């Protein structure tokens, strides 16, 4: 079983208009409300791939009910912890440029934290917990790191999708995979922006040296890299117009993690990860199984 953790989910209210005029009445040309959250995206892609998954996290209020109803409608297994506060609404505004307005979310109290942590007792050997996304108020900055001993106590693995010191702090506990992009790598090590594949690989190997088992690096239009102790691979797909940037990284992480949990084949897992991430980028919402299969046939991978 692969469990996703979304501690601060949201309704993503995606609105579109040709141009935003501040201080005036603007008419939307398109609007849609989607269940949002990096972990939820991971579980949705895992379900699309036919892999076992359950979404964990916090939901509350009428907004939480909306998310639960939407996930129930697609039969996605969920086991959220209820909160007294309302789950947040984030606005994704697409006009001449993209603008995001993200709320802070509810404050989680001690009883709700305890109820969430009790769910980790369900873990079994071979399970994977994917932890990603921001923390709501009430949780310490170390919350992800604090869960790791509980995960390892059940002989389960974890995946962490975060940045900065929070990422570095988890590396001694050997995450199954970490997924920085090349910009985040540059910020992580205080170096100038990486301009060559060799430099990015060298930085990725630093993460391996600090404890990561696999390093998955997205490089936008330049493809992606997968680095483990023995290999480094560069993967690309033929360029298509990018339709949706939301969830592409989560999709890539889900494709890699889910496939690796089943096969322990790093190269095949990388290929599925690229297919999922690219297929979402080429779609209005998260990728469908048909789109993932279509994109997978076009992937080119070389060892570097």
C-alpha cells in the first residue's frame, strides 16, 4: 500500500479570463473547482495506474466535505482525519500570466494530531508513505521528520517532497526518493543556477551521499534526471504545448514511487514517472491512463 499524506489540502478554484484588470469588474471565461493537494494528486495518479493507495491528511468543514465527495465519486480510497476548522480554498488565476492565491488553512489541534498519528499503526512492511506539501498552522516545522521513526518502526519506507532544510533534515533517514527540480537544487546548496547536466548530476549525487536512495530531478522543458548509486539517466519526451503545470511534479513522483514499490526496477520506474508527469502537463487536469500510455511510447532515455 502506498499512503499519501496531504496535511493542508485545498479546493483549487481555477479561474480563467483573457486579461485581469485590477480595480474593475472582470468576467471569467472558465472556472472549475478541483480537490487540491500534492498528496491527493499522488494518490489520484496511483489509482489511475491501478496501484494500491490510500490518501491520508486533514479535512474539515463544507470545503472538506466537497473534497471528500469528489474523491468518493472516483472511488479513491481515503482515510482523512476530521478537523474543526474548514479546509482552505486556493485560487489559481490564469490570465495573461498565472497567479496563485493560497490560503493558510485551518489550525490543527493536539487531539487532531494524535488522531492522525494513530493511523500510522496500520502500516506494514513494504508499505510506502509519501509526504508532500505545506504544513497547516498548529503543526511544528519538524512534523514530517517526526513521523519517520513511526514509519520505520513498521518497516515501511517514506518519500519526501519538500525543499530546503526540511529536505536535508530527512536525508539521514534514507528516503526512498527525493524530487527537487534544478532550481531547488541550486537554492539547496547555495550555488549559482546550474547550467549543465553534469553539474546537476553532481549536485544530485550530493543528496545520495547525504542519505537519499534515489534522486529524481525535473528540469522543465529539458526533461528529467534519475540518479541512484550506480547510474544516472536523462529522460525526455517530444515537446507539446504545456496545458497544466499544477500536479505535474506530483504525477511524476507518483509514477516513479508506485512502479518502484511494485518492481524495484529503477529505470522502468523512471520511465513511468516521466510519462505521468508529462501527461499531466499536457492535460487540463491530472493525466488519464490513456494519456500516460500514449506519452510513455514517446520517451527517450539515455545513460549519462
